[in-house]
C-alpha cells in the first residue's frame, strides 16, 4: 500500500505540473466570453484575481485512481470494479467543467447535475447490493445498534447520501485548498477504519485517493495554480460516500463531512430566507464566502475548517465502539 500511496502522489503531482505548464497556455482553458454565470457578482468580485487560473485539475485525481486500479488488477489478478464506477462522478464533473470553459452557459443546470448524480448513485448502489458488498443493516453511531432496512428503502437512503456527499464537497470547493484539505483528512479516517476492519478494497481506494489529494493540494493550496473543478470535487465527494457505505458505516458521513454539509445547508438557508423573507442570513453563501466577506483570509478559512473536520473524524472514530 505504501508503494501505491507514493505512486499516487508522484503521478498526480507530475501530471499536474505538465498540465499547468503546457495545457494552460492553449485555447482549451480560455473560457468563452460573455458566458452567463450563475455566480453572484459579489463572489466574482472576491475572486476576480483568479479569473485566469486554469481548471479541471481533478482529471489528475481520476487518472490516478484509474491507473492505480489497473496496475493493482494486473499485479494481483483482482479487479476492484467499484473504483471504475467512481470515475462516473469525474466524467460528469468533466462535462460540467467543459461546458463552463467552452460553451455559453455556466455548466450544467442544478437539475441536470442532481439527476446525473442520482443516476450514478443508483448504478453504484445496485452494483454494491447485487455483489453483496453493501449491508442493508444501518449501524447507528455511538450506540452500536443495527437496524435492518428494506432493500429499496436502504437503496434510496444510500443514493441520497451519495448525492449529499458529492454535492456538499462540490459546494465547499470555493476557497484554495479547502475541499481538498477536508477530503484529505476524511480519507485518512476511512483508511484507518478500513485497516481496522480488514476491508482491503476500501483501504486501497482510500490510500490512492489520499495520495491524489495531497498531490493535487500541492498545486491547489493558496495561491492556487490550478482548480480541480467539478471533475475533482464531485468525484471526491462520491468516493467518500461509497467507501463509507462499503464499510457499513454510511451514517458516519454526517460526522466526517459536517463542514461540507453545513456549507450546503448555508446555501439552502440563504435561498429560503431570500425567497420567503427577502432577507439575507449570510453576507454571501456558501458560508466560506461569508467568512471571506467578513475579512477572513483564505488560508485561515481552510485551516479552521480542516481542524474542525479532524476533530469530527476523531469523534466519529470513537463512535465505532470496540
């Protein structure tokens, strides 16, 4: 596993170095002018200095998982199919990023994104249940009580968690190094739990994703030289949910991704308040932009949210019991 971890960091870093140095000079990264954007003018004003920063760095994360899984399959004779399913998140994110870069609108619509994530979630959960890799028993954190669920109800809940995880990480990816930093902490938690439970496939996935996150973070930390885009964020969020489902601790998602979920909730709260009360709860949503508007530095936001995530993961681990 150490060799795969080292490879994932090395490959991701080298790929992104070439990606930034070569491809960012081509027309591929030049966004079409006069594109209608869903972003508020106040957010654009906050990040106007980042307008020329290239995106789609998440391609490196997806490629790292693909190549590592192929090498593992060749060397062991075992294919971890779920890793290939995870690439569907990256493919959808790539389509979203590509539309933003080349077309005349700001990516896919929220309905299109939600529909796509639901379809991917259904495909993955159907595979996990059919292959016996998903346990329809839901374990409650801390109390250790298991609840047997109807297969269809279980499937619907798992799809909801996958969409929640993928979307919330995507929404959190708005400050240099923030989403990647949080995910790096969460993948360490997943790796430790997988090692403890002897879940070899999940451990392999967590090790590769951790290395890919760290390799990407080297270029995405403040000031970011490249954004990972939806190509990376949707895939990271989806992978976290799927790994936790494989470990039979899906509800731990709420704990380890509490920061990202709050970020998503801040958007919902803001939209609800504006629509029904015509008042803002936050200066800007999601919450990390509110903090930026309040004078917080990006580095402070990233460090604070990562520390909170670390504390949440420690609490979540204690909730596993003995």
